[in-house]
């Protein structure tokens, strides 16, 4: 794996993407019903996901958030 191509996200980045609080991200991530991807790593600062895993979930479960804003 070429690490220069790896993009990661933590709870804060996911919260900003979903426009929710970090606490809500934890609830979403812990809920089996919502089928949120499992974090790839856990470090002292918290859980870490591959960005493409989160983006794929957003595209499937929150498609309005996945759309590019006009002019981008």
C-alpha cells in the first residue's frame, strides 16, 4: 500500500462532514443498525477511519451530503 495515497478521518472530520457533533458520530459508529464502517485503527487520540470507507457510507446513507456543491 502506498501510504501517500491514504486519506484518514477521525471523529472531528466525520462530524464536520455529516454536520453533527462528535458525540453523534460516536453514536452512529457504535450503532450496528446504521452499518457504519468499522474504524481501521484506534490510537490514543481516538478511532481512525479510511476516508473512502466513510465517503462510501455517506454516498449510500446520506446522498445529499455526498453531492458536490455547485461551482466546486
